[in-house]
C-alpha cells in the first residue's frame, strides 16, 4: 500500500473522532466522553506512529482499539452496559464477536498473518457497515450516530496501523512464502479469504439479528460455517480450501440474490433496502471468489488447449 495512505487514514480517524464528538455533544455519558477522548488521543498517537514507522506502537494502538471494543461488549455481561445504544443486542452475536476479537488480539500479539487479515476485514467491514447506517442520519446529533461515528474512527485507525508494507512484512515473516507471492492466483485467494472474513460476520448479523427473509435466514448460518471452514482449510494450504472458497462465493451470490428477490416482493420497500445492505458485503466477496475460480481454471484450460 502507498506509504501515504496509512497517514491519510490516521488523519481521517482524527477527523471522524472530532465529528463523533460533535454528534454526541448534547447527551454523551461519562464513558462516551472518555471513549471519545481516548480515540482522539489514539488518533494523534497513530499519526506520529505511522509517520515514524513505529511498528510496535502501531500494533499496540490496534490492540488497544480491539480491547476497547471487547470492554464495551463484555460490559453487558457484567450487568452494567457502558454504551447507551446497544448495537449488538443479540447475545449470540455479541458472544461470537467477543470471542473473535479476543482470539484476534492474541493473534496480533503472536504476529499471525491471519490475525492481520482478520483485523483488516473487521475494520474494513466496520467502516462500511457503520458508514451505511450513519449516512441517512449524518447531520443528526444523537448517541446512536455517535456510536456509529466513533466505530468508524476506530476502524480507520486499525486500518491505518496494520495496512502498511512494513507491517505486512512483519506478520508474514514466519508464514509460508505462498502468502507473500505476487502470483495472480495466490493474490486472488488472499483477497477472497479476507473478503470472506468480512462477509461471515454479516451472515451472522443477518440470521441472528435481522432475518427479513426466513428462507434465506435459515441458510445464512450454515453458509457462515462453510465459509469459515474454507478459510481455515485455505490457510492450511489444502486444495479443498481453495475449492471451498469458489463454491462459497457462488453460494454467497445466490444468498444475496434470493434475499433481495424475496425481500422485494414484501409489501414494505424497506425490506429490499435491507437486502441491498447485506448484498454490499456478500456480492463483492462472491465475485472475488469467482475471480479466484477463474484464475484456478485458466491453467487447466491452457493445458488442455496445448494438448489438442
């Protein structure tokens, strides 16, 4: 990634934190004011860390932001929810996310390349998800819009601190050379895995929190499990994993298509809009998987053509 991009993302994180402070200035709780101050401080620290190539500090900032998310999620289990607006009201999803974030923080500490990919997927998905939800209310100060804006700010900072080429080299130092290869097929597999890491949480959000189409809500959970297994098998460099990525991509596009078609037949237009919201996450991941499949098939077709 261009060296200036992490710095730009850090500056955007600071700007978004300032914006979040404006959105919540009328009715923020003490915790929300403190969280705004902490994220703002981390934004300034991120600018310095990125500019100075302080890789450990950058990883520390990312882990701190993930830890803050974990504290917010865990507070509801301790009988005192810190946030006024609970965006993770389903306990199954909140538990899943809490465990996933915990595993991810450990992975970052251990320098796992999969942890970096997962961090990028979660942060990128966080920016997109919160951005889509915030857009209709962007000029309306409230605790709800503050929650979305501060989430975007934190996600931008995670991207800023883990996207750089030096960080990529650090996390891939003990990994197979396969994952640093610039071969078109391997690059497609990498990006398919990352896009699936972003798509899986949205499948779970859909099936547990917003099942607008019962028929496709029933298929979302098995699909999320299948995609997760395909990611893990691919990380193990098993051929079956790469095949699973392609099949999973076809299933994701099918999931998105059926959800939209059936939602569009419902009496209220909001259901079609919700279906489009999920399609933003599922369809690009599916298309990336199809590209991966095309890259896998092309050498075989060339070989058969040469023999003929």
